[in-house]
C-alpha cells in the first residue's frame, strides 16, 4: 500500500470517531434537557398543588368565618323579630337561611366521622382534627352565650344549642362501644370464647387509651379532659358488656373467666397500667368501679364458690369410698419410705385444694373476695369431712397437716383473712387430731381384747401353777401386735405405746387389789410375790427396750416390784416397813388400796389391814415427793370408770 493511501485511511477513521463523539455529546445534552424539563414540570405541579391546597384551606377558613357571620346575622335578626313578636317574619327568615342548616348538617357529619376515627385521625389527619376542634370549641362558646341570653329573654335561635362537643363525645362513645361489643367471637363451641373476647377488649382499650393519653391532649383544650373522657367511656362500655353477659346467663366456666377478668381489671396489666396513671376517684362513672354492682358481683362469687364446694364435697366422698375399698383389700397397706402404712387418701383430698391455692393458681386469679369465701367454706367442709372419716390416724394427721400447712402458707401475706380463719383452722386441726386419738383408742381396745383374757388369770389358782405362762403370753401378745403397730407414724406410735404401757400396769394392779385372794399358805404368797416381781420386770423391760415408752411411765412399773416384796415378806410384823416403802415411792397410793393389798396376802385380818393402812405415820412424806406418773390415782379413775 502507498503512503498516501495509508494517510487517507487514517484521516477517515479520525473523522468517524470525531463524528460519533459529537453525536454522543448532542444526545447526552438532549437527555439532560429532557430530564430537567420533566423535573421542573413536576416541581411546578407540586407548587401549583400546594398553592391550591393553601387556597382551599384559606377558602375553607373563609367559608367557616362567613358561615359564622351568616349565623350571627340570622340569630340577631331572629332575636329582634322575636322581640317584635312577628311570627310571619320569623318563618320568612327561616326560609331564607334554609341552606345554612344544610351546611350545619355537613359539619355535624364531619364531627361524627371525626369521633368514629379519632384515635387514627390524630396521627394521620391531625390538621383536620385541629380544624374540627376549633369549630366545635367556637360553637360551644356561642351556645354558652345564647344560653345566658335565653335565661334573660327566653329566646333560643333555631339549631341552638348545637352541642357539637356532646356530638363528638357521643360519636367517640359509640365507636368505643362497637369495639367492645364487636370483639366477640362467632364460634359458639369455643370454651375460651369469653377469654378471647375479653382479651381483645383489653388490647383495644390499652391501645386507644395510650393514644388518648399521649397524643390527643395536643389537639384538645385542657377543659375537654380528653383522656379522662376516654377512660370514662371505655369503663361504661365495658360495664355494659359485663352486665349483658350476666343477663344472658353464664356457664360455670364463663363465671370463672368473668370473675378473673373483673379481678384483673384494676391491675397493672389493665387499668392500673403505670403509664396511664388513671385516678378513678376523679372520674364521673356511671357504672360501679368494679364494673358490676356489689350485690351482683357477690352473687356471682357465691355462685362460683358454692358450686366449687359442691364439687369438692363430691370429690371427698368419692375419695373416702376409694380409701375404704383400699383398706378392705386382702393385701396389706402400702409402706412409705419410713416404713409407715399409708393410703392415697391424703393426696386425693389435697389434690383439688392444691390446684386452686397458691400464687399463680385459680384463687389468686379470681381475687381476694373469692379467696376469702372459698377458704371459709373449705375449712367448714373439711370440718364436716372429718366426721365421716375415721379410717386411720395416719391419714387423718397427714390430711390435717397438709391442709393446715397449705392454707396458712397462702394466708401469710393476708393478715386480715388470716385473722378471720386462724381460729377455725385451729379448730379444724384439733378435730383431725381427735380422729387420731380415736384411732389410738380403737387400737388400744383391740390389743386388750386379747390381753384381758391373759390378765384375767392373775390372782387365781391357775396363776400360781408352775406351768403358768402369763408373763410370756402378755409379752408375746404385745410383740405380735407391735409387728403391725410399728408401721404407724412415729408420733402416733409413741402415744399408743404409752397408752398400752399405762393400761397394762393399771389392769395388773386392778387384778391384784380387786380379786378374791387365792393365797392360803406362805408358799402361795411367795409364788405370788415372785410372779408379781418377775412380771413387773419383764413388762418394764419390754416397754422400755422394744416400744421405747418414756421413762415417766417405765418408773411407775417399780410399783409391781414393791408390791411383790409386800407379798414376799413372811413376818407380818415387818409389813409396816413394806407399806412405808410403798408410800415413800408412790405418795398417791390410797389407804383403801393398801388395805386391799394386805387383805390379798391372805394372812392379815381385815381389822389389822385397816390399822396398818390407816396409820398416819406411813403417810408422813406424801406431800414431799411427787408420785411417778400418779399411777395409783389413775388406778382409782380407771376403777371408777369401769
């Protein structure tokens, strides 16, 4: 290729590149111009729109001012005509200003709309709210002026008083009432329908009251007390809702749900919300502060408590039947970790009570008034239950302990209720303790049904025989019964063991002093003395070592050793020493008891026995030393009883 051709080709490429650049620059310039034109057009449109809006607002204000002027002119003209008593001219004025009333209707409609949407309007259409409130406030002042003039001249212009403030509040109240009543669920089969309805009411109430507290006062004059009016209206609407529920009739479940909701009405979760700081004392309430009159509320509470107590009564009866069935089984009772017999009755009895009592449980949900009524009747019912129940002391004491513990724990923070119920609970506890004591008496009688047959041999000819095994039978019978009795709870076992030891000694002494003596020889008296001494030693050891009877009772068994020595003495002239020893150890022994023991020897005449037993020398120390367990005094009581 020649040099010239190469240069032409290069020039052509440069020209093409330059042309493309100029076209690109022109296109970019045109595009920017179009964008600027579009933006300026939008800005001009916005400016025009804002100018029109300002014009419309100004015109609206102008319309309101002119409307006010027209109304003022009309009212003054009508007043003058009224003073001239020209009814025809009044009718003429009414016809002339008819269209003015249409404008008032329009404003009334706007106020109703504002009332129905106030909680949202103060957020999204606050200028509309401000304008409406200004109009309402102006008309309220005009109404007030005409009321004063009416009191003086007796004339009130047509359409006065407008009461647009009342119209606004009526519209707000209707909206609130619709929210309260309109929150109900349509599902009739939902057991928690009322709970869901009431929860929806609570949420609507709190949401609106927060707006009324935080935002509405910005747009309303202070004398409107807009937040207080909202609280009053919600309280009235909720009160109407609750009354309608009661009139329609409530199921047992719904009574519980309604009472719980009423109780929560004045809590921090609802009207006592710290943010709102509501003071009900300064409000003008049409419904009671607790939503229902006291008599209706108490009626609901009594209805709930009575039905609950009826269910508790039925539960207790069924529990008792089951417990009776358990005791009648061929197998033995179950043992707990302490090797004590037990049945499920205490657990069964306390189950429904535990479910209701305690923080977070049903009675706290229902409130103090229901708790007090329930506790009072529950204590009474448990007192009645004890009369139907004497199956076993283990259960009785466990029921009493569990019930008293649960109730007293619940009353720890309620001094008023605790003061009212403490005496009743103490009485209830004593009633259950009586059941335990009655069981101890039953057990004692059962044991002695066998022991009495053995004790009947004492001071008989059979008792004096070498092959007599009275002592072994007594100890063996006690040991057999002890295999069962040891499964009783320790405190009851200790009481029963003491009762058995006391009665054994009394029955033994009773046999010695009340039966006709079989002792005719010195050998018989020796056998009797030895047997009495041995029996006293063996019984004392068994009760002390096996049944762990307290020492006060054990020491009283020394009486048998001392009496045994009285029978072992062969020289009657030494008997005064034995008697002195007996009286020294047991100052409560009576003369007639000493007399009976002396006669039982078989070798002391009645006169000598009277003389020995009545000699004051032997009773000199009676008041100087307490008698162990007062066993001879108890013997007198036992013999008088039987």
